[in-house]
């Protein structure tokens, strides 16, 4: 298990492999959670990802779900 505090580190760690699941915060410095998710999926990383956010708008939820595939 690893905890990181910005999106760039989250992306780098996720690419290293070895994770059963990833939890991302939407509002992270350097790269937000949705950007991390998009880049990981583009790289072919299919590990389950849970998105956390304080944002409650429907558009924010849809953005996370639509990019999770």
C-alpha cells in the first residue's frame, strides 16, 4: 500500500503495477484524479479505481464514471 499526495505521483505509482485497487481524489495538485484516471486507462491500466471527491454536482459524478472505462 502506498499513499501519495499529488496526481503526478499517483500516476507514476499506478504505472509501476502491483496494485489490486486505486483510490483517487478528484482534487489533487499537479494532476487531478480524473486526469490520472484518463491517462491510466489510455496506458491500458485496468485496475479498479475508486474516485473520491467533495464535489457533489451531477456533472462531476458523470465525468468520473464516463472516464473509468
